[in-house]
C-alpha cells in the first residue's frame, strides 16, 4: 500500500508540481486547495493516486474536514504550502480584517492542521513548511507576508523541539523565486504599494524564475531522501550550492 501525503495549496504552482512528483515517488496524495476545478484536473491526470479536498485551509473547521477526508489513514508526509501575499501595500494602510485573513492562511492554518493531525500521523512522519526569503528579510509593501512567514519560521522551530522525542520530523524549505501565480500577482503591483516590483518584473523577463517542477524535485529530496538532521535542524534553501549535488542527482 502506498504512503499518504497531504499537500495544501495543491491547485497550482509548487503544490501542483509537488503533488505530481509525490505520485511519481509512490505516494497517494490528498491535494487540498480553494478551487475545485484545478484540483479535479490534477486528480484526472493521476487517476487513483490523487484525492482532492476543496476548502479554505484558513477556515476554523478546515482541520476537522481534513481529518474526515483521511478516514482514519495515517499520513507520512504533510506539506504546508498554501499561502497568500495580499494585502500588499504600506502597513499604514492595512486593514485589520485583511491582515487577520492573511494570518489565518499563512500562519494559523499550518499551526492548527498540524495540531489536529498529530494523533494520526504515521511513525516517522515528516512535516514540511514552505518558507520564503521574506521570513528573514523585510520588504516595504510586503509587511503582512514578511510577518507571517517570519512567524511560520519560528513555528517550525517550536514544533521541531516539541515533537523531537515523538519521532516526528518538522522542516522548513526556502524555494527561491518561482514562476507561480503569486509571482504574476507581484508583477501587477503598483510601485507605490511595492517599491521593489520592477526587480521582480525583470526576473521574469530575464528567465530567472525557477520552475515549480524544479522546486518539487528539491522538496521531494527533503521529504524522502534527506537524513533527519538535514531535514529538520535548519531551514533548507534551494539556492544553497552545497545542497545542489544532493537533490539534483537524487
């Protein structure tokens, strides 16, 4: 019987590519996302290997709905990939409701989904947070995103310490700048809201964005092949030259 993996934000970008790679590695995937149509298309491309669950991971009842979809099965891998950028713009103008909604997706969803899954995880399960350079470097206009990703980084470290004795590994991966729908949103921002927008437009124009499939290969190496210390003791950055021979040849 194949192992079960959970991927949030699986309808597009990194989540979609990772789901396909996990299937190639032998997993059955529970693909979670907001929009049913992309999830169904993913399932049709991998018949019998991808199950879908359309929901907002930031909703209060999301963890219980995921547990219901599992039907008592024990996931071996959980990837917290779902994330949003909005609201972008100066912190002086951010609305409380928008900031709260942002945190529900980017921070509270990973926290409470992991909490709900702990009793049913397979022995030696791996939980992976998808991080960002914005967790470590402030960007004007990305205040909520920088704050939520920074908090997610600390959440990974706290879970790592709390779950170490239970044999559950928690890791964090930085995928670099990737050609995803979020990057398309970034390039549409006004310079007044995001002063560095032109640099991101040039990355696309110059072909400097990583593909989602390249990132999926890196994440699969972490989830399947990296040893426990490598997976969990520090955040793994796809741009780390020392890691390249390990995951590119896996």
